């Protein structure tokens, strides 16, 4: 379908998923448990139609007019210009309307449908919302009669060329598969309850005839102003020319170890135990890029803004002004409150709107906690890296390993996704705990294969000479193979 044959949903993310919006003149089902935002989505749909000077009708069978106005006011919306039809079953209008000769459900359903069809004929709306089918199903009391009424309603609407959203509650029963076969499209809203942290919401397009849509689950949130949907990133498969521009780290010795620096359009994984200097290396790269006029975006899962600024000052990097000028775009991320989809959308928005050329994710351990299903983290990271690489962004991933000295382990192996892997380790020598740094992998360009001592000080990053006299540095407990005594003889104090 072309864009002219589609009606915008009023939600940018949903339009992106549907390839432009809902098919015009068709019947669509929005289903989900209570509290997932079905009514809010439907209101945004009719508001989008009103703003395009279309006639719209909102039929409410489960909420009163006052309740709908309250929901709209909570989001800052005015429903002026929207036709609201509050359908109350006749049995609720008073005992004077009750009858006993015919089955109550037959009369009530017939009267309700007559009122609905009369209103549609009178105003001829381009967009219609029916909220909700649960009430119609209760009035029918018979699956066959209910299905026939939906068929008749669909046939009636087909002659009106109206775009219709029907809301259905799936709390008590499983999804109505027979209803799925009648409608043109089905969008399911879900709520995922985690053991800790805020509840997550996601949607999935189960069916959309004649439309190429983006499948899978897409995270969304309900905030003041309506639903915000974060479409799942799709892998991009296209030929591209890798940028040749080099990004420096702020340390000439570290750049030499990296074979000149890191290239744009690639990703680098900094891995090592907690406290080994991974975040400081990433911060130094972002600081140097910001000084040279690029925008660097840092997404911190583990540290506060104040902590990062204080650590930067201790390394001789004044980032306060750069943050104020937005040359460094620093975000504190709470993994308990943000879904993976929202985080991915935040990163992509920073690249598009702020033209961020350096993206630092510190750390993947915090990102891992944001994933309700951690086995999908590698897929999520792969799609994000593909998008950033296509944009020519240098992505720095920080991951802390479990353990300090000796055997260490990573919570998840992402080395195969990264173009460059930089390892930092602790080792003991001469009664001190020291740090070592080495480049294990670099897909593009050459790099040194040496292991060098690494220190952090007021002058920033300091990389020493290759540790040629040691063997087993990466194990944490090296063996000294040098020709000279490693430890000087103890000096004896003179006795009194």
C-alpha cells in the first residue's frame, strides 16, 4: 500500500512499524489486558484524524464520557471536534425499559447496534473507534451471534470506507482467534512484569493484510502526552565504505598500541575487572573527541554525573564546560526503569538529533540488567552496532569481568561483535598491584601485540614500556624472567 492509502495512527513509532499507518477503509483490532494503553492509543488515533480535518467518532461502551474527558485531560488533550457516543445498554437506563417476553440479550444487543449504525450513517466518519468489544461480547452471550454481528458490522463499514479500531480486553479469555480471522489487522499490547523494577510494556503486530510491517516485539511506555513506541531496530545489510578518519585516545602511547587509534564506523570493547581503568580510557577518548569539535554521547549505567566529573578532574580532564556546551552529552541510565527498546531509541535519537560521533556505553553489565531475557543481549547489541556503524559512529563498549586477580570471567561474550578488543588486567609485582593493557584484536588496521603497564594519574592515561621481562601477565600472577634481581635486597637497620 502507498502512504496515501494509510491513515496515520498518531504515533510516530507505530507508523514506522506499520509502514505509514493503518490501512484506510479497513477494520483493525487492538487487544490487550487492562492498563496496557488501548484507550490512550485509540484517542491518539482519533486526535490525529481530527487534526487532519477528518470526521471522527469515538464509541464508548465501557467508559463514560466524563472518564474519557478525564483521560484526555491527564495527557493535556482536548476532545473538541471529536464525536463521542456513549452507548449504555438499555437495562442500565431504568426498569421502565425492561421486558420479559424476549431474551434480554437479543433486545439489548439489537438496540445497541441500531444506535451505533444510526450515528455512523448520520455523521459518516472517516475514523471510528469502538471501545470495547468486551461489552458487545457480553451482550451477545453466544459466540455464533457475536461473530455474526461482527460480520454484519464489517460489511456495513465496508460500504462507508471508514478506518476502524476495535478495542478488546484479553484479561479473562485467551485471544479471540475467530475475531482475528475477520479483521484486517491485529495489534496486541502486552505488559511484562519483572521480579524487580518497573513493569515493561511491549506490542506486536500479529497480522496486517497486504502490508509489510516490522515484526517482533517493540517496547513502549505510557507517559504524559500518550504512548511512545520504540520500534525494534532491524539489521541493515548494505555495502558501505568504511570511514578512514582516526579517533585519538588522548594518550600518544595508547594510540601507538592501537596502531594509530580507533577508526570511525567501528566498535571497541574495553574489558577487564572492576577498577582496572576501562571507564577512564573510554572517558579519555570521549574527552579528546569533544575537544576536537565532535559530539560524544556517554550512557552511564553505573556512575552518577557527579562521580564521572570528579573522576575526570582527577585525570586532568575538565569536562564540566564540555558538558555544559553539550559537546559531551552525558546520560544517567537506570536499568530498572528503562527498557532495552527505550535505551536503543535514546542512543539512536542522540546520533540523529545531536549528531553524536562517539557513543560510550558504560557498562554492558548495567545494560545486561535491563534485559528481561539476557540471552537476547547479543542480538540487541548486534543490531545497535550495525546501525551505529552505518552512521560512521565510533562505539565504545565497556564490560566488567568477574574477579580481580587470577582467573576472571565475562558475563557474556561479545568479543566477536566488536572490531577492536582492548583488555586491561591487574597483576602483582614487587609487592604492588599494578595494571596492564593490551590490544587482543583489531579487525581494521594493525596494532601492537605487546603488553604494557598502564597507570592513571593527574596527567591522564600513562602507558609504559612493554613488559618484556614478565610471563603470565594476563593470568594476574606473572613470572619474572629478567636478568636482574626484581626485588632489591632488604636493608638491615643498625642496632643500638
